């Protein structure tokens, strides 16, 4: 059984007990979150597709931890001018554990 759920404007394919990394959520570690923007659910009965969402379908998740993603390096250069600049960026993310999919 899997579902496609929209979290903060992004779509994710989720399964039960799967870890999921999303953009930083403003919830404390250990909080249970319910997402109701479920776009598609596949189970033993078949596939249900929402238009745009499935009414009454929810996905429950628990915030496992807050961390930072891998560093992305941004390098800028202008040739023959002696200009070089190197910046780094680490996105703040949240790790969720999917607990239940209700369709």
C-alpha cells in the first residue's frame, strides 16, 4: 500500500514505516502530524485517484528529527577579471516516519 501526498507544496510517494525527508516543518520532535492532501492511494482494492484530493483520506506521520541536508557549493567566476566567489548552503530538513495511511 502506498499513497502520494502533498506536503508543503511538494508531492511525495509514501509507504507505511518509511522514513521521509521533507523541508523543515515547524513541529517539535515526537509530534504526530496528519496530512489530508492525499492525491492517490493504492491498496489491495485498487487505485483511487483524487480530483484533486481524495475526500477523507489521511496520512499520519511522526517527526523523528530535524537536521541539515548535504552541502551544496555555489561557485561564481568572471573570466579575465580575477573575480571568484565560493558559497555553501545547507537546507534545513525534517525526517518523518510514516505511521499510517487511511483511505
